[in-house]
C-alpha cells in the first residue's frame, strides 16, 4: 500500500435492509478485519494524525479491512428501542467478509465490538484463523461469579455521562489521557464521535451492551489462536476483564500494555507490533517515531514593515542573504534544518549548548546584513513525521521564540537546566503563560560569556 492508495474507497455490504460501511487497505495476506467500537467512522478516522501511517504499517504484514458495525459511523443507524441481537450484530462481520471475498480471516476487535467478534469466532471456526481482542470483555456487568465487572451504579453513571458528554473534546481526553495535550486531535475525535452517533443513540447502545451482553459461554468454543491486548491502567475497561478472557480461551496469549488509554494503539506502535508478531512470528522493524531534541525557532523582527519600506525586490534579495547566513551557522553548529517559515527557520539539535551558540551566531550574522532576528529554544520529545517534527515541544519552542525581543535568544527553563556547567550565562525574563500550552513557564535570555 502506497500513499496514493490512502484513503481507500468506502464500500457497503448489504445485510437485510441495512448497509455496513467498510474499507480494504492493500493486497497483503492474511486478511485482518478490524472490528471497532462505538464511535468509529471509516471515513473520518483518516483525518486523525498518525492513522495513515498506522494503516501502512499494518498493510506491511496483512490485508487490513476496517468496517463500522450497524449503529455507528458510516453504517446504517439502529433504533434506540430495538437494538439488534448479539448474533445479528456479529453477522455484520460475515457480511463484510462475503463482500470482500475473504474465506479466512483474523479478527481484531476492541472495546464493545469484542463480544461480537468472540461470538463470530466461536460460530465460524472454519473461517476465523486468529482472534485479537483489545481492551474488551466477554461481559461488562458485575455478577457473583464475575466480581470485577462494573456495578449497576457504575453503569448508570457512565451512561448518563455519555448522554451529556458524547462528541466533546473532554470525553476524548478522559478516554485517552496520553493525548490530553493534543487539542487538534481531540477536536477531530469529538467530531468523529458526533458523526458516528448522537449522544442519545450512544447512551442507548452502551446501556444495552453494558447491562445485557454476556458471551462468556462462547469462550470455551473458540478454536482460533487468540491474542489478548489490554492497557494496564485502562480508565474504562478494567484489566481484570482482559485477564478473564485470556484465562478462559484455550491457549490464549495475554500482553499487558503500559498506559491508561481506551485505544491501545494511540501512543506508539507497540500494539501493532504485537499483532504483527502474533500473525507472522516476527517483530516489525523498529520505527523511530519520537526523539528528544533541542528545537530552535528563528524569526525576522518587523519583517512586514521592512518589506514595505525597501520594496519587494530589495526585500527578496535581503531575505535570500538572510537564508544564506542562517544556513551557514546551522551547518557550523551541526544543526538539522527542519523547515523554513517564510522569514524564519525551525532547526533541531542533539545538544542544547550548541543550539544556544548557534542562535547567538545567527543573530550576529543577521545583524551584519541589517536584519534583527529573535530566537526561541526548548528541549523536549518530538514526534517524527517524515522529515518534519511535531508535538508539544515544537509548539513550546515557537511560543518562546514569539516572546523574544530583537537580537534576543530566549530559552525555556528546561534548556537552561540542561546546560548547567557550561560557560553560557542567563538572565531571568520572568514567568509566562504560553498560548495553547498548559501551565506557566519560566523564560531566560541567553547571554554571551
């Protein structure tokens, strides 16, 4: 599967008087059918950062197939007062497999979709050759022989909470705390929820599923090799429910993943790697998707006024000279140019002291050609996105730079602490709120020794 294949065309499988939306990614083997929980949407999920890369990684060892069961996403809705039976809901799986011509499949199910996959695997052992269960359960309601389930009062509170918070960024944050600082992602998740179901429809489905669903009797009938994945401190599905699955499915393998998120594959590729090893017997090549870096943002002060004063032709020549001297210093101090921002640069360094010295050298070189620049630095973990860097650390560095004055190199307290023992001196610039960044931040101006 290549970038040109994404996103794939959405198609529909017919089941009775309803349509079930699905997508097929790639041409690999074996078939891996993803059974998502309530809130999925096969079309809108592609707007989430990281999703295209996740599917590419999956397609390197299988043919991923994604679908929205009836009642969620791009598939037909279900009446709030007349939910399908568990068997009818599990038949959505068969309808999609028939539509794509799949005779043997590995089912990968999460959250409230897990029980339907369990039923289908137990009823169709000739077709299901593997089963992956992520953050799910055979039953959610507590019972005398199931003491770690949710109490009736807990379900009442949860359903009421869903009816008032469904489709909000706040619910996205509570479900996946590791993404709490990614406001844009949480807005996309909230929008996807709203497109998937209304608050009352979501509450009705959860009420029905959490109180009534119980497929424990099917666990002993599962013949397919099974992998159970569960985040250890899951906020909504206690890990004991996952351990119950592993204990009652013959030969099942249990992998406990770090974290609290409802969605196991949110923060890294650990869950994907476990699935790859389960299917192929081999781990996928390590993908470096995060690095610790010192980030430098530079910006020309009063660039708009200068351009208006000297005219576009002279400004273009001056800007070219600026780019030349900046790149000279980046090369001198072994920085990595990430991108230009029109009249500035984003540069990454593996050492904060060199980053500061580079910033000072850029300021001096730029001033020699009649340009004042300002610079901001922060050290933090960054998301690697091809040749680009993203994440909160990038935002912090940009905000620090925006607060610097002409010829000033402003750094966060993190950078200052990391260069203790060097000959770089600092002057305090007070404590500040950085737009879009939680907390308050102490800033310091780097002074030449």
